[in-house]
C-alpha cells in the first residue's frame, strides 16, 4: 500500500470539510474566484496544491490550514 503524502491528507480534509458544510466544488470555486475545473483537478490530485492555495482554500472554508491537515506555517506572499 502506498504511503499517504501530506497532500493526500490535506485533500481528504478539504473534502471532509466541504461535506460538513454541504459545499459543492462549484461553490468553493466561486468563493475562491477559480474555475470549478481548477478545484476539481486539485481535489483529484491531477494538479498539485501549492501552500498559498491551501491557505486560500482554508480561508474560503473558514477554517485554519492546520484543520486541513497542513502542518507547516504558510509563508506570506509579497504583494
């Protein structure tokens, strides 16, 4: 059995939080200002999640990145 990566854990937690909130990919995409296909590709692992995207998703879900299984401090991006 392959070992789960941090990304696998984060994706599973994002999906679980979306289910708790009864939120669709379309609604999450709308909150993020992304296309639904962009959300889908990240939640299926076809496109890797970047740290700043995990932070954006956490904000859209109104949870912390740690609640999504991300154990690292997310660096602030320069404006």
